[in-house]
C-alpha cells in the first residue's frame, strides 16, 4: 500500500515538473528567443542573410526617434507624477486640509477607471470635438481645436492616470510614520515644512524610489495614451509594425523585434537597479510605543489658502471627466453631439434598448437606419466585447492564482533548496520583460503551424483567444506570486506540524489547513487581476482580430464610424455608458477587496452584531404595531 502511494506521489511530481517546464519554455523562453534571433536572420534584396541589416536601418532611419520619444515621456512622467502624487497624499494624509475625505475620493477615481477608458474620458472633454474644447472655442474663436494631442496631451493624461500607485502605496507609507519623531522635531523648534523635508520625506524615500522606477517603466511602455492621442512612442510603433508586411516596408517584423528588445533592455536595467536598492535595506529608528500620525496644520495663512486652492484645483481636474462622463451617459445623441446639457434630453438608450434613426439624404429621400441608436447592453459588438473580455480575464486571473498557489506551496515546502529558488525565479521572469515583447513574441512565434503546440496555428481564428489567456496569465504571474507568497508567511508552522502528526498527507494538509488561511488573499489577487485585465488595451491591440476583439478595443473603435450614413449615431454616448459600467465593476471589486475584504475578524463580528441588533429592533417595532 505504501509502495502504491509512493508511486502515485512520484508520478504526480514528475507530471507537475514536466508540465511546468513545458509551459515555462513554450510560453516564456522560446517565443522571446525567437524574437531575438529574428533580428539577425533578415535577408537582403538578393536573399542573402544580413545579420546587421536591421541595426543599420535602425541607425539610419527614424526608429531612434521612437526610443527618444519614449525616454522623453518616461523622464517627464517621473517629475510630474511624483509632484502630483506626493501632493495628493500630503494634502489628504499629512496636512490638515478641509474636506480631505472628499478630496481623497476624487484623487482615487483613477483606481476605478484606467487605460483606454480613462484616455477616452479625457478625449471626451479635451479632444477637437470635446465638451470643454467646444465651450472654449465659443469663448476664443481663434483657438486651435487640435490642442489636445501629441506629447503634451499624453503627458497630461498619464500624469493623473499614474498617481493611483501613490494613492495606494505612498498613502500606506505615510500612515506608518511614527508621530513621536515628528513631535520630537517640533519640540526642538523645527518649523512644519522643515519637519516635512528633514523627518517625514526621508522615511518615504524607499517607497518613492520604487514608485519612481515603476513610473519610468510605465512611461517607457505606454500604449493606450500615445496610440489614442497621437504620440510616436515605442509600443504603438511595435504594434503597427507587427501588422505590416514586407510589401509595405522593409522587414517590419525584425524592426518590431528590435524595438521590443530595446524596451526589454531598459526594463531589465531598471528592475535590476530597483532590486539592488531594495537589498541594501532601509531602516527607520522609531520609539517602542508607536504613535499614530496627527495631521499638521499649516500655520501661515497665505500658505494655507494656497494649499487649499491647489488641493481643490487638482480635485476638479480629477473629477471633471468622471462627472461629465456620468452625466452625458444619460443624454441623447443630439445633446452629446452639441455638447449641451438639457434635462429634457435625458435617456437610458445609451445603456438599454435601441432606436431607429430617420434622416433625409442629400437628394431629399427619407431613410431609416434600423437600430442605429443602441445601448451598451443592446449593441452586438459591445456585448460581444464585454462577454469575451469577461471570460478571458476571469480564466486568466483564475489560472494565474491556481499556478501561483501550487508553486508557492511547493516553494515553502522545499524552502532553502535550490529547486524552490528556481521555481520562484521562473515565475518572476515575466517581470524582466515588457508586456509588448511577450505579446509580440506570441504573435510571431505561434502564427505558424508550430511543433511545440502539436502543429497548430494558435493565432488563427478562435485559437487567438487561447494566446490572449496565456499572455494575460503570464503577465500577471509575478504580481500574484508576490501577494500570495506574503500570505503564506502568515501561516503558523505549528498548524502544519499538528496536521502531519495527526496523519494528514501533504495534499490534505494543503487543502484543509493552508488553503483556507490564504484563500482571502488569493481571492483578492484574483479580483485585482481581473479588474486590470477586463479593460486591458496593450495586449488586446497586439492580438487584435475579428476573433479577439476585447472590450477595450470595442471602446477604442466604437466612434470611428459614428454618424457615417446613419451608422452608430450614439457611439459617443455608448462610450460614456461603457466607461460608467467599467467604473461600477471596478468600484465593486475594489470595495470587496479593500472594503469588506480588508476587515479583520473583530470588525466583521462587530458589524454582524450591529446588524442583528438593528434587525431585532425593527422586528420588535413591527410586532408592537401588529
């Protein structure tokens, strides 16, 4: 009996190891190596191999401009995002600003809509036909209606989009400051701003350094904002070249591969610097009895007024797109076209139902375009995009959690062994590569009858959905690993020892003891990954096809044919309604993770008791009335 169990266990281990190696090599290493080698296997006009052809083309052509533009955007974002991000955290967490709770809600709106939804929201306001641009042109007739495009528009949009990390991580860091150190500095006669710069800011440097590196990488790998706002950076050019052929231009695939590798080199260098910085260790000496941070009042009346003005100007910038998108999602298409608000024009057609569009042709003939005015949940393309993104995102988020939970359990079971370190390094490998390189490598490598997947073309027809799920999963593995690994550290080793002493096997111990403890964290990781993937644009643009049109691609393209021969008359309204739908889904998930999910057992029991007493009070009153 023991021999059978041993054999079954050995088979399970061998199967798991073979599957892990197969997936790691086939969906991480080999496609990326294929991309790298494609750079040096190009051929000249006579058909001879010319390994340096792409590099010569790169140096002689305009390709360096895409790299320079991406570096320019990344460097500027580091400055602007840190200024705005540090500001919003200090204004809501450190300084005593009136209405801080309302301000905080406004500053954190980027958590519930991001990517293509956020960019299209800003376009709705500031584009050539945007609401605010239309109003400004009425005031200033000579104003350039194309002002919101190019580098300035991308920098403005991404500055406010990328402060969500500051709102989460820097906020937690500043809340962890020991107030005793602040009070000690104040008692020694230091002024408030000197305390801020000499005592508070040094404690935030480790977090700020990490945020700075991640902001730089975000700017370097930007996709949705440059694509929609017309800025020539690396990622949009890679996607453009990926869809091109040699009939259109010289070796586009190899050029895209070279840009991808350049992006990967920058990412690896930055992550290596970040890892080296974190290994040094940063420690802060605090008192034994840590005191909660007390908000500081700005004593100078002029500085206080200016701080309040600055805080509410930022609040208006953050909230204006959200409010206007929500309001105009309930307006009919003529009001949206005219960018005018009228309470008599309120409708639900952008969400539900459909209407026919009647119009007169240039020859005076009456025409009817059936169902040209349709809502989010009545439009076939929009519903199809929602359904596809929901299914693919849920599958990828769940698959990432399953892989990581099994891997982390293996890592902790065999800790201090080289094989555990190898497994962890393999799962962190995607962090070294930009997302666009992984997706582009999939598109090129699997767009043939590949032996590695049993001769199937995984980019053909519905097979592309499998590639999207795999790309989603691979990209989210490092984040899931870091979060789930942190949850496993909370498991007491004595619980596992007790289960083993009672005769439980490794599998039973994992299912009955470990998994219930880490399950809340695993569900939180699933929710956050799903939230990020549901409106993901970068990977969707790379895999875009008639069988792989995600929700983000539908939102991006739904206004292209608006109004042409009576087609999609309310596409702008449907886009607003789509953004509202995304905000509701994202807000609900964040509430479940950081609201309900963040409560400890005591808070949950107290809330349950409060609800019980309220119910007894209500039922008691009902019985008295009866």
